[in-house]
C-alpha cells in the first residue's frame, strides 16, 4: 500500500478556499445519496485527524470495490484527499446510494495501474485530458471494502 506519486512541476490551477470547501461538502453529501454517480470519499486528515469528505468519480472494481483517480483536474499537486489516504489508507469510507462502506486504499502501479487506467479513460475520456495538463502521473487508487 505505497503511495508514491510526487507533485508535478506544471499543471492546471487547483481551486482553493472557503468557497471550494463548502461546495465540496455539499457535493459530497449529494454524491453519497445517489447510486451510480460520484462517490463521497471520507478520509482522516493527515494533519488535523478530523474526517474530511470529498466527491470523487468512482469506477466499479469487482468485489464491491472502486477505482478512483487523484486527478485534481490536471493540477500540478495531488488533491488533499490523496494525501490523507496516503497517511491513513485503512481509515477511509465510501458513501454511495445512501450506504457507507469502510474501505482500504491501495495505489496501483505497473500493469495493474495500466489496466485500471484503460478502464477509466474508456469510461470517462476526460481523465486523459487531465493527464495531458500535468507532468505528474495521476495516481490510480483501488478502494477495497474492509473485511
């Protein structure tokens, strides 16, 4: 469960501030209520230890798990939720369709990443555009339900 993707040197501007934080909280609540749409990913803050929720696009990954991409819309830096997962990969939850599932996060590398990336970009071609905006390799993470 190694999280190794460093920050890039170029990329799109990553939005910040109170407005974004409020918008993400509302979007995460909506995402968690709807089935088949975005997921509400809840992580434990690496600095604060507090729960943080973010809406993320999830792709089904057999056995009830999901694949998510830390794209930040092609920003130079990884999104905060990725850094939180790296710090606490076994303390995250996914909410979708009104149900909450505790998950373990694992960053994919090599052939596993390539196979998952093909599924992601085939299903949602916009992720290929995000990759083109930045020089960092977008992290691909598998979220597996905890036993």
